[in-house]
C-alpha cells in the first residue's frame, strides 16, 4: 500500500506544481499590483510545497527501492534525462526564489509593491516560470516513457 501512496503523492505533486508554476507565469506577465502579487506569492508557496512533496516522494521511491531498484533507475537513460530536466528546473528556480523571498520580507515590513527590491524583474520571473512549466511537462512524458521500460539497459 505504501507504494501506491507514494506514487499517488508523487503524481499529485506534479499536478499541484504544474498548476502553481503556470499560475505564477501567467500572473507575472501582467503589471504587478498588490492583488496580483498576493496571487503570485500564493502560487509560489504552492510551487514550493509541490517541490518538497515531489522531491521527497521521488527520493523515497528512488532510494527505498519501492518498485524498482536504485540500479534500475541509475541504468535508465530516460530517468537520467528526467533528472537532468529536474536539475534545470531547480537551477532556474534559485534566482526567482531569492527574489520572491526578498519581496515577502519587504512586504512584511510594510513596503509598497512598487518599492519592492527587483520588482522590475517580474517579467523575467514570468519567463523563467514558463520555461519551468515546459520542463515539468517534458518530465511527465519522460516518466511515462520510463514506466513503460524505455531507456532501460
């Protein structure tokens, strides 16, 4: 039963994460207002929760040999491509994460939206979010291929 729960949580995290990153992308494409920033920070929180759940369940499934052995994953070129996509997503997230944390801190201290540090960078965060959304979709296709034995040696 644990295998089913971990697999289901892993898939739910993908859905939550994709919805959140798409929401962040779409919202930041428009001028930033107090309301839109509130939505962006909500989407960003969902994205972070999804990432923790996604990575946590993924590591458990990978290291815990719940369905397949770690050696199976390590020998799969499709799994390596999937992990490469994840690595790019995480690398792309570093700057937006730091920027959004700064915005949260400044807002908590009473700063106005237009006075937030780096607020002009919202369009760049939007672009990064769009790229991340595409990579998440690619990861879903890679996971489906891997589940059907593609890439196994």
